[in-house]
C-alpha cells in the first residue's frame, strides 16, 4: 500500500498519550524519557509516525489540553531539549513526529487569560477571549444557553461581573479567533515547532475555532454557531501555506466530529488540511452493512477532494473498542452515553477487535493505532471514584464516568502492577489481569494481538495501491478486493461461511476451509 505521492497518505500513525505510555523518572507519570526508552517497541511495531497528545506546560485539569504555554514542555514530562532529542531519535528510526496543537482554548493559567482577568471589561486583553456581560437585570445569567461539552454551562462568571466562554472545562477559556492577535500567535507557534523538526500537527477541536459573533442561543443538539463555521477555511489555508514552506512534507490533521461527511471533506481540499480522523468509522457498531456503508461513504467523500481516508478504532477520548465490541447490545460509541454499566464479554470483544484490526489495516488510506490497542487492552471500568481525574466526571457529578478508563498506563513487563510502567507506581490503577497482556508477554506469543499487529503492519506495506471493489459473499460477510490479487473478508454472521479462494496471508483467528464468525482473513490470489 505504498503511495509515493505523500508519506501521510498511507501512514500508520501511533498515538502516544504521554502520561500513560511509560514513566522514565519513577514519579508514576509517563514522560519523554519513558517514550525515548520505548522507541524500539514502536519501531518494531512497524509504524510510520507518532502522534503525541499535548506535551506543553499545563495544570493538567484536562490531561494537558489546558495549555499554559504553547512553546515549552510540561515539566512533568521533561524539557524542551529532551523533546528535541526525542524528535531526532525518532527520525533516526524513520519515525516521524506529529504533535497536538490546541487552538480553540488555553488554560486559565495562560499569561493572556491572566492578563485579561486583571485588565477588566472592555480591555484589549479581554478581546482575545469571549468575555460578555450577563443577561438579566443584574447580569447574573449567562450570556446565552450554550452548554459545555464537559457538562454544565459553557460560561463562567468572574468577580467583576462579566462572563467568559469555555466549550470545555471552566479552566479552558476559548480564544476569540476574530482577533488578529490569535491568528498571528498560532502561526508563530506552528513555525516554532516546525523549526524544531516536528513533521505535523493534529489540530484539536479543528471544527470549533470560529464562533458566530452574535452568540445566539441554540436548540438542543444544534452546534451551528460554534462548529463548522465558514471562516475556518481561511485559517487552515494560511496554516497550509506555512506547512508547505517547510521541507519533508509537513502535515496538518484535523479532529472534527461533524455529522456531515461531505462537509468534513471540504477541509481536506488541496490547499487546506492533509487529512482528518474518520469518526464515523470509529463509532460504527459491529455490523457488516453499517461498516460497508461507512467505508463507502468515506471513500467517496475523500475521493471527491483528492484526500486519503484516515481510519481509527480508538483514542484517548472514547471507550476502547475491545470493550465496545464485547457488549451484547449496542457495540457503537456515543459521548451521550458511554454505556459503562453494560455487560461485556472480553473474549468476544477481543476476537472482534482482532478482526477489526485486519479490516483497518487493509483499507486504502492512513490509519491510527491508539497506545495499548496493539496489546488488546480493554476499558478499565472499575476505577474508584476518588481516583478519577477526568473533568467530565466532576462536571457531570459522576453521571458520565469520563475517559480515565481508556487512559490507564500501559503494561510493559512483569506479573503485577505497575507492570514495568515505571518504578514509582502508576497514576491510575491497572487491572491485575493485565499480567498476560504486557508487551513482554505478548512478544513471546506468536498468537498474541501484538504479533497480529506487527505482522499486519509489515504485510500492509506490500498491499497494492488500488481502488477497493466490493464483493458479495453472502449476508453478514464484509468482503472486498484491492487490485487483482488481494482479497479481504470478515464474517459478521452467526455461523461459519465458506472461505474465499486464495492463499491465506493473515487471519485474525484460526481458519480452515471455512471462515468462522467474527474472524477476518487476508487472501492472495
């Protein structure tokens, strides 16, 4: 599946959530030293790039997405010099580095927000954010009815009576992108990191920077005034010019949870972003027809703008797919209800996750692997309330358990926690049963999830760069051909089906003359 027109078009990119990847200094929190010590694991896995979640100085109210300084490294993680060394060491292994940029908001500890609080109403400092007087006779009601995506109002009042907008935590004030200072600032931030060798940026909340300046009330579920606004395209055209001015094909990747795939694809025109996550694929329940529909719509929308698709099964915000696929009922994902109380059959979830891995690896375009996915880790559902750190849990008063369950530190070795994560424990508790799921244990097992990913990522490089052609192999079977010699099949039905003709290159589980249920296979004609 090699594509010489751009490394990013077919790249396998591994997501590192730094706090939970590996701890190099023994304080119980992952850091850059831990990542550097584990680079050989990533090189051996066969990935093309690493995407790092925010590594900037932060009070960690939202796991680093509350940025206090966009031009430095969080001291918990290391130093700017260490980051530069990590980039160089990754490049030496032919691994590119993509970092998060968070342009929608900052931390309430950012120097600009602190200056805005001090300066008072009507000041230039407050024009960098969305400060407004309240409604009602005494201004005690929020300026509009917008809700935070973390629960509660999207507005917080300050002592002088004004309110500021935050679509997420109250400690994450939204920038006002109508202010030219914000645009200039982030263009400079891009250059700062490009100059230090990063190969691209994953843009957090890429659809949400621009707001309707009238700040109108919204009906339930309507995000039009603060999502997918037309002014975004001008911003990303400017960013694309900056990326293109650097050598080595620097890339911009958008995080956009948009309901209209065709509108999302507009951001991928040749003078805007390079790619974006395919969240329709991520949230898809375990159903052959649903997957075929999502894949078809994705490829069609991306073809219209000449952009590659980017497939993803899990990330740091969603329930891990081993758990989702193991439910007896709804196997999809929704932020509105994470279904953490639903019964889960981990054996079924693991079998389906193995099949989904081969599906994702076979599809044309790029793909993302969330850390621990290659080990078959599941969502940790029983974290004690007093140990949960996600602001979603606090702001919803426990109604939404939040995202801590998919952020539990990675097990590397040994038979008991912290499983080689570091010498000082782990900031979230790991299940004792992960002893069989450490990288060390799985490296010695040719039937492990790790072995499947390593083999799949290696063979994927040899797949033809050709269009996908759907095949009809019976109800409940998802099958397609890429080029004349490669066939993929995944059996979603409740009983075995005849194995398509061809030599088996790779299978997610044992196959004989038939393809078992919840099993995928790659075949060579």
